[in-house]
């Protein structure tokens, strides 16, 4: 069976916050088409890094402190 998903931690919140901040800058602070495009590319990169991190944490039970599933 698959383990239940891990609880969000500070890295999950950091990924969400940085993606939201990039979109806020791109659409509110400096709404230019090239800035919006760059922001979406950065958000995609952040999402991919988070996806790999979260999947590794879920499947292998790796915790941020380096202790694995025993």
C-alpha cells in the first residue's frame, strides 16, 4: 500500500510563496508580456523542483533532517 502523503513543511510553503510572489510582480507590479512569460517559466521551474522533492519525500520517506524511513 502507499503511505499517506506527507504533511507540508517549510519547503512546500516556500515554493508556493515564491511562485505567488513572482505572479504578483508579473501581473500587478510590472504587467508586461515578457515579464509575465518569464514569471510563468520560473513558476514552472519551481513547480517541477517541488514536484520532485515532494514525490521523493512521499515515496522514500525522506525527511528534511536527513532521517529516512526505518
